[in-house]
């Protein structure tokens, strides 16, 4: 195979179990948006549920509906969807028993129209903007949204199943916004409860807050990146420091190996020139597969048992590494990242080389790269 991403579901299960051990009585929502951060949404969702998660988190309605279509029913997991736009598939979500996040009156009104049309009451989570400044209801609009939702609840049109928000800087311990958001969330909760709301779950904690801020755990935590074995706070601790193991390994097979003289230009623009006679190896992955172009002349790759760096620009379908005096053969393995057990680079190493975060490295791996899901001790596998 040209390339593949191996997804270790046994590691994912162990990661979820490790996170559950940190949360006490708080339930776990496994965040599987963006195709489970590039790892394969349905297999990862199923494994997380086997490990004790009871909720699944999605961004788009299409993701939530795909989970239900895959056979993950309400008896197995509640599914929350939080990124809605006007004209969204409200009715389909109601029929699929998907929990719906609301941040504004326009969304509530569209949802209620779908409730009236279908006769299916909604389960909603009211989202407060406590300081992130993205989605979520601002404090000055919060009383109106709560009042409207409570009227609809009294009329039997919906159930306020959750009150929630999202941190802006939980990955920066000591950041002043953290305490400010905790206070704002408590205020939003207090107002909603004073108006008669009795949510099943109150939730605020993302991956870094799950690991570092137990006071934010409330009834439910929402780990995303940490579930996939990557540290959301690499400056604080590695995955191993938090009892986690990276789940994805990205490998390719060398498509070309050749000797070239010194002074030979490599890839577009000749931003790398060989310093002397050397061996160049071609890795058949490029930015169309999700390899960052910013990794040009810097991305780490393990070839022939050693770390190399991308030589020259990353192209659409391929990039080159300079092997120096070492030998390799066409078809030999190139490991871009993995857990690091075999001395290979990690997703965090790629993030540092590209000036980004590990979230982006794993999420951007494209559809041309097949995923192979391993079930660990059972030895079973499935391709997706």
C-alpha cells in the first residue's frame, strides 16, 4: 500500500478509561467530530462507548446523523450536535433523537418550527458564551434565551437537557480567562436554575480542562484530543505523563531511491540543494494527503532507522528526504509519526516543526490515506 494510517483502537479504549479515572462521577462525552480528529468516526465512537463513554460529541448535524445511521442508537449513547446554521436538518435530528445545542433565539425558533411540524419534542443544550467569543449566548441575551426555552419546555416542545460552555485558554495554566469563565459559567447556571431549568448535565471541560481543572468537570467532560492519545498541553506534560498513548501511526512506502551528485536541486524552487553526493528517497505523500506544506525543509520522518527531515518543498503528492550515506530500497517503510515507541517522530514533533498544534496534524490527514483500525489484543482489524 502506498500509505496508510494505522489506528490503534486498544490504545483509544485505554485512553478513555484513563480519562474516566480522572473524572470521578462525571460522565464522559467522546468528541468524535471531524471524523474523530482524522481517526475514523464510527470505529472510534464505538470503541469509546465500549470503554465507558456515554455521550458522543459532534460539530455538524451530518456527523450526528451519520452516527445514528451507523446503528449507534439512543440506548447506546446520547449524541450532541453544536454547530447549526439556518435551514439546518432540524427535523432529521429530532427523528434521530440527537441533542441540539442552541445559542440564539433564531435557532430556537427554527427548532420549534420543526418540533411543531414533526410532533417530536427536542432535547436542547443551551450554550453560554462565557468568554470564548465564538458560538454561545452573550450574557446580555442569556435571560431572554433562557426564558424562551423555559416557555417552550412548559409547553412540552423541548427539554432543557444541558447547560454548557467552552474554554478559551484551558491549555494555558494560569491564564486569567480560566477563572473568569468559571465565574461566568456559574452565573449563567445560577440564572437558568433560578428560572426553573433543571438540566440533566452541566458541562464545560474540554481535554485540557479534563486533565488540569477538576473544578470544571461538573456532570460531564468532553475530551477530544486527549482521547486520541495526544497531549493538549505539551508544555505541561507528554501523553505518557497523563497516562495516554497516541492512537494514530502514519506510514508510507518509498516510491523512489536514487543517487544524485552534490549541488543537485530538490523539489520545486530548489529550496534544498544536496551538499554532496547522496541518496534521495521519495515519500509518496503530499499536501493533498494532509502533509503540511509548512513542513518543507523541516518535517521529521524515520527512514532506514533514523530521523530525517523533508528535503525541499512538500509537493501535492510527494516529498523527498536526503539519506546521506545511508541505503534504502524502494518499498521500504517511512514513518511520519506514531507513538514514538520505535524512535519515530510523533504528531507533536510535526506540530513543532510546522509551527502548529497536534490537533491539526492528525485531523488534516486526507481521504486518500486509508485507515486501518486495529483492535489490539484480539488481533482483528478493519479497513476504512
